[in-house]
C-alpha cells in the first residue's frame, strides 16, 4: 500500500470525525471509519479482526480472512512480526478504498480519537506518518458529550477523561514535533478556510478543491445522531455553543477545575471560583445528565434486541 497516513488524535467529542471529513475533501485522500482495533492488530493480536469496529467497515469476509492470514500466516519473513501486522492493516485499508471507489488515494486519514495513545507503535509501523492533535475547550466537550448515550456520570470523571486525552496529545507533540501539529476545534469551525489551508500545507496535501469530491465519508449508522454536523460546512456557533447549553454553575465549575490547563491551551476563563453550593449544584445537574445518558443507552439496547429477535423470527418462518 502506498497510502501515507494522517492520524488525528484528541479527546472524544472534540471534532476528530469532523476534521477527518473536512481533510477528506483534499484530492487523493481516503477517510476510513474509526479503527480502535488497529492498536491490537499492530501488536499482533488476531482477535482484533473480530472487533465490532472493523465490522462497521463493511468489508467482505474473504478480506478479513486474508488479513488474518497475513497476520498469523503470511511469509516466513513476516509471520508474527510487525511487518505482518502492518501488511494486515494495509490490506484492510486498501480493501476499504476499493469498496468506496477511491483506490487511487495516496493519503489515508484516520480520525480515531485515541491515536495519541498508540503513537509509538503507529510511528514504528508507518515511519512517514503525520499527526494532528485536535484540542477543544472542556466546556465544549461537556456540552457535546451530554447528548450521547455514554456520558460520564460525574464532572470529575469528565475532567479526568479530558485531561488524560490532552496529556497524551501533548506527549505526542513533544515526542514527535516534526510530524505533529496542534489544531483547536474552535479555530476549525470559526475560520475553516485558514485552518484547513494551514493544515494542508503542513501535511503536504494537494491544492484544496472542495467542490469536486462530493461526499467523502459516511458516518456509521449507530453514531449518525452523534455526528449530525459531519458532512456540513463547519458551524461557527459550535465554538461557544456551551455558553447556551450548559448552566452557569457547570460552566464556572469546569472553568475553575481546569483553569490552568485551559489557559495553557489558549482558552479564557472569566470569573472567580464557584462557591461550594454552586459546585454541588453543578455536580447534581451533571449526575442527572449521566443518568439520562444511561437510560438512553438501555432503551437503544432493548430496541436493538427487539429488532434482532424479530429478524430472527422472520428468518425461521
């Protein structure tokens, strides 16, 4: 495979899918669905090929079987080595490119949020890979994640999740400075032309021509409601949408808890630290958000189970 990878990394709900789709408008680029399975695959774990994440790629069974052979069989030189793992992953990516009619692509865009955690093995596997570290204000992440069915149950867990992702991204910038660039979500949606032009220059992408590629990436059905903005032009209102969507007690609590890291990333925190009653109010409000999120997940699972049972019954008639 001759596709040079671009790995986008960031905290979940920071816009990695949106950025991947936008970069996919450059000529000769291929955007694949999220690929959390690739870290295990590159480590030689054959069970990675059974991941539901890979199922979402919609590849024929014979392709997965061929990847399994490349991983656990293959030539004597590559069997059980990183080379065999890379060959298996490249086979999957190339097959996806053919599936979506983009076999001529020369750049592979992977927008899996956890890419920074796997930076070392990704660099060893793809020596010419480049990275984009996408950051977003924790208050914006909070406003986005609360609409999902997997929202953290507490503001403490939310904050730890965000800080952890930022720390891995900063380590990525420190360890691989020549191949990594940082981008803020807010800059992407407020000034997409300038942001994408700068990214294109850093990533050595060809001239940006949006109009001639049409739809470049289809979000998997299971997460379509969570990525409603993907495929549309970036909306500048999303940069500070959290001001309208989060109560003041949550805004001030998150701002106070993460004031120094927010300032380090170029975000402004105005006002004094909230009082104890305000912090308690914020945490109680967020707990209700987490409980509602879990309720949506249970409802979705019951619906999916009922649909599957109905389909099974129809097949046996």
